[in-house]
C-alpha cells in the first residue's frame, strides 16, 4: 500500500524567520492521525531565513538527522562540537542521555532542510554528533545510502544511527527509473524534496510524501528532475 500526502495537507507554521512544514504532529501542530510512522517520529520540512535559527535548547533519547537541501546549517553543542553542514551533507546527533545544541543559518541565503527524528533502539546512549559529505548530485545508479543503523552496527561510508533504519537519497533525471527492494515486513517513508515522481505508478508531487507498507519491490520513476529521500524502517 502506498499512501500519499500532499504538501498542503501537512501541518504548517509561519514564524517569519521560519517556515515549517510538519509531516507529523509537532510543536503547535497536532493531528492524532499523524503521530509518526513506526519509529519515525518527526519529519520537518523547514525554510530558515538568513541570520536566524534555533538558540541553545536540550534534547535526550532521540536520534536526529538533518538533511540539508540548500544553504548551510551551523551547529554547536554542549559536547564542544562545532561545524557547518551544507547542501550535499548530512548530520546526525544522538541525543542519548542529554545534549544541548544550537542550529543557525549563518549566511544571508535561505536554508532549506529536512529534520528527521527517530526513536532510538534503547534509552541512555552516549550523546554524539557527526557530519559527512556525500557526492549525491549526479551519482546515477539510483539511491545512495547516507545513514544506517541496520543490524545494530556501523556501515562503511555511512553515518551511524542507534536504530534499525536506513536513510537513502537519489537525484533522478526526468524519465529515469530507480529500483529498491524492501525486506518483507519492513516499511518505507519517501519525501520528494524537488520535482515529481511515481512509485509503482502512484504519483507523489513535489514536497509531498508517501507512507509505504506491504510492498517489497519499489519502482521509482521521475516525471521531472527530482530529489528523493527515503527512510527504510522496521
């Protein structure tokens, strides 16, 4: 089953400096029918104006992925980590026993990103932060693995997360196909960052998303040039 939600049907908040689109209940947006998808608790599609951001605040016992689509996000945290994650990069923060951090758009340009929260496989992990550059544009050959905690272990060339999930992304040219296999009993969440695609013939528009259950073979077809992000979930 492939269930599609259009961009306009998500929760939206406009704070001036922040235009937030919440795929699931978050902050002041509450929909009892959209409380998450398995261990996927939050998927926010954010636009942050230049010079603005989130001041220091705490998190605990959550795995937080930031997928930067355009611009760059500056990070600093209570562990002493600092860095800038740009388009073409992904950052992971394991909040674990507790961490305080700030995220800002330090440039004059708009910053767009997906922020994704995953429930961890256990409470009380040691907090940590990491970022990695991926040659996502023009890679061809379909999806590239970006983040994985499959089998409870680290995977070479991918950021690690404390959960049995995998984050993948693909840049597809119009008319291009990509294929993925899901293990029986697993599910997927697909967000279209740019362009329009079909999944097994089901249309998913720009900035829309699809919840996929009960499918093992997925065929992605790009109706236009497209950027597609997918989470493989238990």
